[in-house]
């Protein structure tokens, strides 16, 4: 009898944690800091930092720092040519190719260092995970730039994203676009307002 009285609350507490509802497929956007947006979607989680972009409006490059990870047991492939930004004027700008990035590297170096561009995301985002050690763009002499990344459980991938904006970066609402196999990631952010 005493065992049954103890067991009943334990069983009820355990059963209350289960739900027959399917997991949400609606992405969640959270403004974590003034220039940080976190996207939590069904296929991937993204931590977008745009500190540098705010201070360099009117330059011909838009630079962002992006960290990616997945939860659960499924991996997600992210292709370099499926990443772009949508500007306030409705134009889309693709991620620069690795050769162009390496050509511009000396001009971008101070901003890359200031932003710790290849460094880890905050632990509050990534938890205890390891670096995947690869990215879409790499330093000169480093041949780890990838046409695609497979983001796997237990790892984070992080690095800079650079977009050539020939007429100069303008203030307004921008959107980072990442097209995945099963969903389209859209992360809005505002510059200069």
C-alpha cells in the first residue's frame, strides 16, 4: 500500500510530460540582443549577429556572423548557393563566392577579427557542442571552404557571411534567406533605424 501511494504520483508526473501533439513546425524568431536574432525552425537553429553591418551602412559589403546547429537526431544540409539576403529595395544579393571573399580578405580582416567571425556562438545558444570545423568561406590558405555543410547533432558550424551590395548597404529591413530541402529560413533584421 505504501509503495502504491508513492508510485502513483511518480507515474502521473511522468505521464504529464508526454503529449500526443506533433512538434511545432512553425519557426520561432527571438531578438536576443540589439543586433542578434535567433531562429528556431523545424530543420535548423540559427544565431544571426549583425553588429558590424549596423556600423558600416553605405559600404559595398554586408557582413554577418551566422551560427547553425540542429536538435534531435536528424542532420540538415545547407548549401552555399542557397544563402542570400533580401534588401529593403526588394533586390536579392547572393553570398560572395570563396575566391571573391579571399580577394577581399585584407579589407575585411579587422571586421572579421572584431566579430570573432569563425568563433563559437554563445553557449546559451549552442550548449555543450563541438565545432564542425568547416564553413562556406575561409581565410586565404585555408582550404576548408565548403559548397555545402551538413549540420549534425552535437556540433555547431559558425562563420562570416559576406554579400556584395554594389550600390552600398542601405538602412531598412533586410532578410537573411536560407533555402533548405524541407523549409525556407527567413530571418529579418533592421539596419540603421
